[in-house]
């Protein structure tokens, strides 16, 4: 998790995302996976993996509101 960003971020939604991103990345790595498919280790949302589950438009909307970066990139 990027702690310096968490402390200096004035937007509480962005703070929550940064905290969740750090927690999820650490948890997933503990189970032996290098990273989740739905987001990068830097907290960028991979839209392709949310679209395939039918959540794409809602996730994109929330990401825009919280100023979270998204990408169409896939793993592999």
C-alpha cells in the first residue's frame, strides 16, 4: 500500500480505496497469487475482469467518482 498517498489524500473515498487495495493485495499474495485479476498491485482497476462478471459499468462509475485509475489491460 502506498502509505504516503493514504495520509496525504483529502478524498475519503480514495483513502478507503487505497486502504482496501493494500489489504487485498497483501491477502491475495499470502495465498500464493502474485496479484488479483481485478486490480493491479498499484490499485488500478482492470475493467475487463469486472465486465465479464456484469459489474463493469457500476465499477467504472464508482472508479470515476473516487478518482481511481482504470485500464483495459489484462494479465498474461
